[in-house]
């Protein structure tokens, strides 16, 4: 709540007459300039009531004239104050009493505070009205409940899926623990069979080379047999021709067939 401003001093009629008769041109010019300055400040931006009064109190002291403030009437003072939304009534021509001026300013300050409080609700009021708004909106309540139920079902499905995965992992780990010795044994057997297979491959390669050597030797023997047969046939032909010539020379006839068969055999 804004702090109430101090009461405005009211000039007596004698002071009015003294300011009208004895006030110099400097005092009147100062008052007019101050009124114009206050009007321009009010047009630029709005001030609170307490700030305006404080400014009015400080300004005469800075000017060095102690009695000029008492010479201002109510109209000039009210023209210096900004209009707070029309909440305070304008001053009268003959000036009101101190109690009336203070009451109007107090009412204006309270109206400003009430408007500010009504325009900007506090967090406690917002928190208090939120359950009422939720109750008044059944669709929103149903939507919130549906979202919560959906989230709960999703969490339940996730937990079930996680438990199934954990059971599957446990089963697989048990199977691995059972099959690990067998796998190690089979791995050892595979290593042994690999070594035996390499030995067999080496033996097969040696046998293949031996076979090639034997085939070459057999081919050489076959050629040698063929050559010897041809030589034998040539010798038999020569021998048969010589025997026939000798028999014809001795007996004068062809050699017997038996002798030829013996030679052929």
C-alpha cells in the first residue's frame, strides 16, 4: 500500500493578499514556471501522489525562499499533482480544509491500491481458484485422468517387458554355463582333428608324388618291354631267314614247319 502524503498547508486569506500585493515579479514567475514544469512532467509520464508531494516539498527549499510555499493557493497546488485516473476530485476555488484534502488523497491512494490488487491476483488466489476451475471443466478432468491411466499402463508394460528380458537373460546365462564345458571339449577335439587332418594332407601329398613316380616308372618299363619285343622280333626274323637258307643249301628243300614253330615259341 502506498504511503500517504503529508498534509498540504493551506494559506490564510492574509497570505493571499500579501502574495497578491507584496509578491514580486520573481515570485510570480517562479510559481508560473513551476506550474508549467509540473504540467509538462504530468504529460510526459504519470507520477504517484507521494512522489509529487515530495517534489513540491523539496523544490521551494532548493530555491532558498522559505515563505513562497505558504503563498500558493489550492488551485495551483492541485494543478501540480497528476490526475490519478479521475479518482480524486478537483479542489475548490476558495480552498478546502486540511482534513478534506487529506481525505481525498487517501481515497485516491486506496482506489489505486484496490485497482492494482484487483488487476493482478496473487499466487495464493491463483492456487486457490485452480481446483475450482478443474472441477468446473469435466472434460479437462477426464483428459487428465485418461493421460494418467495411459501413462500408468505404459509403465506397467515397460516393467513387464523388462522382467521378461531379465528372465530371458537368466535363461540364456544358464544355458551358456551348461554348454560352456561342452563347447570347450568340442573346441579341443576340433584342434586335434585339425592336426590329424594336416598330417593326412601331408601323407596324401606324399602318396600322390609316389604314385606319379610309379606311373612314370611303369611307363618307362612298358616302353622298354615294347622295345625289347621289337628287337626280339627282328632277331627271330633274321634267325628264321638264316635257317631257311642253310636248310635249303643242305637238303635242297624248305625247312620243316616244326622248326619254325619252335623258333617262334
